[in-house]
């Protein structure tokens, strides 16, 4: 509520569904475009407003921000990944100018998965993953062993045993290490930091920062000390994309 009142966004539709919208905030001369994708394991009860404090703070620091809503719920893999690409294109069209600004997707948790996946398909952008979901099978296994709900099977619409090909297609592959940064909290109980460390082992040159005494939600809270690490990673991506 504070964020929406401080810097009210322009809400624009990129498709006919109610969830196919973005909230756009843009200063007069933006230093770049930060596209925010929220987490929540693709469940309907989690929405884009959870990213509003970060969006407003980045706007005050000179960034244009586009906060994406996308279709969620059971069997939403194709819908969500397609929505990110369409929402990104609308944001770029709205901010089109004489020069192309740096474009960084910032995804938290499940949104980090979507951001990294889009970066692997789109050479125009960079991606900053904040505690991103990178190991779908690993998350599913953790949840099943704890007798908890399995958000990955719900998202993909099938278990690994029933459709291993679908899980293989959904796995993150071909990540551009030079266009990706990851920031993860060591105290994350939702998405283990070891998943990000393991990803770095598979992609030499991928920068992963693991912050001590930081949990899952602190990474999107501008009032926490982790925010400076987020801003630093964002600036590094913007600088590298502009060089």
C-alpha cells in the first residue's frame, strides 16, 4: 500500500487474461529497465504487489521498473514462461527511446527461475536471480521427503515419473553465465543456497553471492542490509550489458 501510494504505477495489459498485466514506473531519464518477477512457487495467492517496495526503491534510485504479473496455478508452465516474454516486450515498447537502456530481469524465488529461463532465450537481457529456483527436481524431492506439497509437480502439471520429458524441457539449460548474477541467503529455508552453489559449478564464470544470516524474503526487502548486495549485482549487470 505504501509503495502504490508513493509512486503509483501505470498498469498495462499485455494479454486478455486478468493476470496478464505489468505495473510500469519510469523516471524521466532512466538508467535502465529493471523487470521484476515475483515468487510464490507459481501459486495464485502470491501476486506482484510483494515486489512493490523493491520496485519503488529502484525507481527512486533512477531505474525504470516493470513489475510483471503472470498466469499461475496448476499446469501453468507454458502460460507463465510465455507471459514473461510478452510482458517484457510490452515494457520495452513502452520505454523505447533513441538509445537502448540496459535491461535486467530481477526474479525472486520462482520468479528467479522465470528470469533465468528468459535470459537463456533472449540475448537482449541480463538476469538477476534472488534466491532463484534452479533445481526443479531438487525442490520436488525436498518437499516430497518432508511430506509437504510439491509445487514443481503442480507447476508442470505432471510428476517426473509420469512425464520425464516435460521435466527435462523445463530444466534450466544454456544459461549465459556472463549475463547472470545470483544472490542467495545462507539461511534460506525455502530454496537451499546449495542449489545456487551447484549451478555455479556447472557454469564456470557464473557469479553467485551467498550472504550470511540472510533468509529467503530479506532479498526483496529494501530495508534489510541485503539490499545493497542486490543493488551492486544489478549495477554490475547493467554496466556489463552497456559495455
